[in-house]
């Protein structure tokens, strides 16, 4: 049997500290996202974040120089979540119905999870160039990817959209953004919403999809509309 060389105590200690450091940093980012979503950027303090994360104030400054820095990292994570929406390695890319369903679900999940934070990001983008650049990516990159997808399917003769790829992409993302902001928490209602929005997506692509019956419970309001 091959002899296993033990890790020196000093190296093991360093690795343990590194793992704990990564975990603490993740705690701070998650806590910051929750606090910013609840209080907004201006009213959030480092003390609010460390209290939510259950870590000390000095620990915060081991990883972030300021509230502005941690906010920028939170925004970058949100941007990356939206970019990853259309990356579905477990879905057959040649199946537009399956891909539309997977992308629809992923977008709704990310949009609903970041609903409160997105309004804060949009507001802060007015004053901060770095945040403005990432906000533009959050808004535009999903539309560009959908537009490219529509062009590809159209070129392959699979899709027959009633409008240009750019217009279809803007319509699709706009619809999903609106419904994502009011997505139901009940899993069955959420699944029903995914099915119905997927059907709309496919209809806009000019691709036959499964028939969907029933009504989603979201969004709800007077007359089913929101001002």
C-alpha cells in the first residue's frame, strides 16, 4: 500500500484558515445582499451587514475596504446569475421546447430571488459608473442572448418569429421581468407560471409548443394588473 504523506501542521492550519476565510466572505456577501435589498444602499451601514452576517466589524474589513466595495461585489454576483440563466448544460440544445422551459424557469428564479435588490442596483447606477456598467449588463445581456438564439433558430428554419430577433428578445425579457417580480412562492403555482410563460416564449418564436390550460396565481391584484 502506498504510504500517504501527512500534511504538515502549519499547512493544515493555513488551509483551515483559508476555508474559514472563504466561508466568512460568503457570509458577508449574502448578508450584504439581504441588507441592501431591505434598507437600500444609502441607509445600509457596515454595522448592519456585520450584524446580519454575525461577524465582527474588524472581520468585515479583512475582506472589504468599504460598503461601496461589498455592494459592487454583490452586484457582480447578481449580474453573473443573470448571465448564467441561459447556460443549461443538462438540456438538449437541439430541443427548443426543453431549452425554453429551462431558461424560463432559471430566469424567473433569479429575477424573483433578486427582486428587492434589483431596484437598489438600478437606483445606485445613477450615481456610480461601475454599478451603471453592471446594471446595463444585467439588462442587456439576456436580451442579446435571446436575440442570438432567435437568429440561430430562424436561420435553421426552426423558428418563425413575427418580428425581428431584437424586438422578440426585448418582448420576451420584458414579459419575464414583469412576472418575475411577482412570481408566486407556492411551488405548484410557480410551475404553472413557468409553463405558461414558456408557451408565450415559444409562440413569440413561432415554434409550436405544448398546450397549457389553467391560470397562474401570479401576479395578483385588482383586475390582474399592476401600476
